[in-house]
C-alpha cells in the first residue's frame, strides 16, 4: 500500500514538473481582472472565480489553501484557450499612429495542474501550478503619419518604433498545508513565482529613459521571487460557511534587460491580494457563493505610477513613470448544482472595477487590461468513480477607455484635439481532468 502511494506521488510530481516547464514556456494570459486571472482551473472559472468559502478540489490551493482538507487525494490537469481581442482608435495624435488598429496574437493556450494528498480526516497537503497574464499586445508596424514621427525618419509603428507591444508571463508554483480544528480550517501556502517579459517598438521613448540600452527590443528578461498565501474557512452552520484568504506581494528580482523602462530600474513585483466570501447550501446539492476580491496594484510603482511623470531620463528611475493603474475591487457570484452523482452544473458572474484611468491611455495601448464583467458557466462529468472531466467557458464583453493623448511617457501635456480609445473583449474555454485517489473526505460539519 505504502509503495503504491509512493509511486503515485512520484508520478504526479513528474507530471507537475513537466507542466511547470510547459507553463513557463507559455504566455500566461487568461480572462483578467487587470492582468490577474479571475479564477484558476475549470471549477473556479465556471463559478466566476467564486469559492473562497467552498473548496472541493486541489486547485482550491490557488484561492484558499485552507480548502485542501476538503479536496481529498486527487490530481488535476487542465488547459485554457484564451482569446483576448484588443483595439485602439486614435485621432488628432502627435505621436501615436492615428487610425483604428487591432492587436495581433489573440489566442493563447495556458496549462494548469494541481495535486492534493490527504494526511488524515483533518489535514492535507498539496501543490498547484497556475499563471497570470493579460499584458500581452502585438500592434502591427503600420504607417505612422503623426507629426512627431518625422523626428524618427518617418518610422512606422504605434510609437514610431516598428511593431509595438509587450509580453508578460507570470507562473506560480504553490505548496500548501491545511489543518481543520473544530469548525475552522486553516491553510498556508508558500509560493514561488517566475516572470518573463519583453517589449518592442518603444524607440520613441529613448530620450526619456535613464538607461536607453535597456528600454526596448532586448528579447525576454526573467524575474524570480515569491510570497506567502494564507487562508481560513469557518463552518458557522452545517449549511453556511465563511472564507478568507490573503496573498502577500510577490517580491521579485528586477527585469535587468528593461531597467530603463520600469520604475526602480526594472522592478516589477506582483501585487498583494485579499479575498473574502461566503457559501450557502440552499439544498444539499445546491450551493450559492459570493466573494469579494481586492488587488493592490497601487503597491507596485511600475504598475501604479502615472505615465505623466516628466523630466529627462525618468523612465526606469526610482519613482519613474508607470501605467497609472488603480487598485481593483471585484464581486464574484457562483452557483453549483450537483444534479446527480454523474453531472454537476455551474454558473457565475464577476464584476470588477477597471484599473486603467483615462489620463493614461497613451501608454496603456500596450496593456489594455480593461474588461469589467465576466459571464461564466460549465459542468463536470464523472466518467468513472475516480475520473472526472470538467469544462468551463467565459465571455467578457467589450470595455473601453478614452482620453487625450499625452505625449509620453513621460510628457504631462495633452495633445489638444486628440483622442485615444482603447478597448478589449475576451473569450475563454477551459478543459480539465481530475483523478481522485480514493473517496474525498466529508466533514461532519458541512454538506460537502
């Protein structure tokens, strides 16, 4: 028995390592709150990202590590097909290429994986692999007839530097432990993170960079670091639960190849988050969920600083320009109906505030993380007593932000008579497979 379990764990670890390699090679872009994905795995995605107080699978580690005690021993593997469509329309601009254009690179495949292992009825451990993304654009090298481009020899591209865009990938490997004490479950999850970034087509910003050689078109740069997530679930009654989780900032090494772009010489930490919510079993087989989530984008200078900070050599400086993003707040609603032992159906909705202000549209052509609504749904089908296939789909309607061109960064003066409108809408489909080793534990306190 022990030898069999060891082989199972060893095989799962090998699969996880392979998934990590694949994940680190992909652009981690999924349906987004800013550039954070609204959920991880097919269950969270189908529920609009809700579930901090109702954990039932190994991927719950990415939302609330306390939920591992209710997942049992299982392995999950999945992938998302994500399709974000970005557009900008510019008129009367002095630098940005006037006209209406669509970003290329609209389809991404993003894998995820998780494993949980029950120690006893009241404790478990596990790990999860998942990613963030959304700051991914690829604007074509269109003819740029704006007046300022004459200083660059009439160069094409959004910012007179040819094809323009950014590519940000963030992948996470989280390990977790959870323990149930009475009506409470507690969990902790140290998390390792790796980032990959590149920018191209930003040559027009060189006169305003503290390090022009490390501003643009330098290929991929990598950053490493980590943080800590903790969480708790409280079963107030057999049918009602509260949940809370918090993630510290991910303290990261800088992007050395882009020290002349990001504030602080290439620093790009990952913002902290908090999530709180409740789950109510309206019937033994019907659960309603409500979550609140806050992302602290303003805690990271490269993301939060205004792009209108002025002066020579300010890009990359200790308090240099950023994207001007604000913190986001999100409300997530989810419903899960376990129709019978074979079929489970899910639906959800999420609304979040938009982090991009109208005063920073000029630079946010590169990163239009704008969508504010996600309509989601999905199902789980138990193929065998141990094997389940899950599917989720999401649609984020178009959201746009308009504002005057600011000749930057880092020029604070708007271009009179100009207008830049940036917009985005998204689609996503997720498919995953779960294998349960034995029977999932059921707390006597709740109808799970």
